[in-house]
C-alpha cells in the first residue's frame, strides 16, 4: 500500500508561521472530511455528477472488451500511435512510461517479446509530426485516436492527416489500422467511425478527460503493449476500499487534500510541486499538473498552481528557488521503496574527491538525495509531504493515480468549487474553432477578430 508522511508539514518541525498543527487540524476537520467522503460515494452513481471515474475499477465489461481486442490484433502491428491531447493522452503517457521497460521504443522486437512500440502524438507541431509520420511504417501501425468530445482541433487534425496517409497506402483496408475511443453517442468522431466502420471503444459518460486514465482511454493502449491491466484494476479496487474510510486518520487522500487546502488558505502556500524521485514516474507529474490545474483553478480566486519537477534532476534546476525563494510552496516527494535494479558504482578513482561514491549503489545515492533535499527544505521551513510506493508496478501505480484523483475531488470539495468542469479549456477550444472557421462559430470569430485588432 502507498504511504503518506506528513510529519514535515507540522508546525513542530517547520514552525507555526509555515506549518500546521496536524493533530489539531485533523480533529477540527474530522466531520467535514467524513461528510465529503460519504457524499462523493453517495453521488458517484448518479448521472450528471461526473463521478463515474470512481467506478472504473469495477468495469469488468470494458476490461474484457479491451483484452479481447488486444489479443485479436496481437502480432499484427509493429507500432501503436496514440492521437490525443490533455486528458486523452497524459494518463497513457504516465502509465506506459512508468511500466514499460525503459527506452521501450528503442528495444529490438525480440527484447519487446514481439509487442509493439508506442508513440503519443499529443501536440500539433508541424515539424515533430512530420518527423514521426515519416519515421513510422504506417501500414504496420495501429492508430488509436482518442477524444471524448470527438472534435478537439488538435486531435482531429492529426487524425485527418494520418487517415489520408493510411488510405493512400492501404486503400479501403485502412480502416483496420484505426481504432477510435470516443463518446458512446455524440461527436464528430463517433459519426465518422460509424460511417467508415472503425472499431470503437467508449469514453464513459460522466468521466472527464483528466479522470479517464482507467477507462478504455488508458486501458486499451496499455493492453495493446502487453501491460497487465488486471494488476492495475486490483490496485484501484484495494485503494478505493481504503479511501472509502471516512476517518481522516485512516485516509491518506483526505489527509493530503486537507494539508494542501489549509497550507494554501491559512499559510499562503499557493503552489504545489510534484517531484517523484524516479525517472519512470516523470510523466506522473505531467498528469498530476493537469488534474490539479483543471480541477482546482476556478472562480477567479481558487487554484494552487501545480509545478512538475523530477528528483534528483531538478535539484540542480529548481531547488534553489524552493529553498530560498518565496515560501509559498508545498513540495510533494514521491519515493520508490524498491527499484527493479540495483546499480553499483565501481570502486575506482579511490584517491580522488569522488572516491567516496565507489562501492555504493545508485539506489542509495538517489534515496540519499531525496533525504538531504527534504532536510534542506525543512531547514528553510518549507513544507514537504512524501508519498512512498513500494515498487513501480501496475498495482502501486494505479493506487497512486487513483489516490491523487480522490485527493483532488476532496480538495475541490474543501474549496467548495466545481472540481469537474473546465470552462477555461472550453473557452480556448471555442476560440480556436472560431479562428479556424468552424461552422456555428461565426459570431465568436467576429468577436475574436475585434479583440485581436485592439492590440
Ligand atoms: O480534461 C479535459 O477535459 C481536457 O484536458 C481534455 O482531455 C482535452 O481538452 C481533450 O479533449 P477531448 O478528449 O475531448 O479531445
């Protein structure tokens, strides 16, 4: 199970000006937290509440269909190309980067045991897109286009380009190289998929993009590259059970939610750094940044700014600011109990200033770096929480992501905001539609042009 250490946000360690009296606050908020947790669990099955992501660990049907399709296409493709952006890409990136062997796409077919390479095209940069599409043999590529709305301009323009290239190469058989993940009923992609006869999977109702990693949005790419999705589902179920506990003293998501809320509202810590000490968890920070930013940035005044960092790399880039710059941040470390490999540093250059490293392991070094950075931060009265996972595997990773989702939902409830909408994202999307001449957005286009002419 995941552990949370919040000793280093306590006022006994970092002083009352920057820290909290944890015991006292947990007692103070005991009933509020219990009510929030019961309320989330009561509302999760109701339509329109956007809480269906809390049921994804129990969706046996999706798991079955995903596995069936993955086994059907196994051995047919050398590459999986995921087209999507934001919530339709970040969960997939975070999980595949963490769970596939490092540098997966550079391994030989034999080293990958015949499983495909995987690429996420999550931007519309013309140079990187051209580079990737020139490099891939599209006839041996399965394209998974993922968009809940079915109309996001970035994803749909990628799709239109790739579809054309596939059709030119494969004729009408191109459709067997496409699988679409989108809304069950609505949206342009759903319409096209039905007309053209693509295999489709569903982004369930009431699951927002940033909460969709354990729907077919993530599970399909995971199964296609051979990840053990049952292990992930077990992790979610066990975590879900633990987080149903309404006692804050037993519920780590509630504890971390309350700490972040109080440090922001009482102590001015309005920035939140996510810093895993594991390169494999690098994209968990990207995923978390979206989850936290889109969920909590609301109402013109709520929104602790999330920042991504990587230990130990960013000790040499960001830590100066965190130690000595404005004391307005809470730093979240993620630590790994046991790495898959132990890497010894050879005993060479013994009589030089680096001789002390010889005979130690890199494992010990990365942990020592995390310990020393935490001590340095707390010396400077900066609050630090540490989340520890036993190992980077499907079970622990699914627990971590689900725990952070529940933490976000509880934090949003503490701020009393709508955690599950994203009007700011929609507004920018609508302006893009208007600028690019989409029918129905003519008025917006005029308004936009007037605004642009003003500056
Ligand atoms: O979380 C969100 O709602 C957004 O970031 C979306 O995931 C993103 O805009 C992509 O949307 P869609 O899946 O509709 O293409």
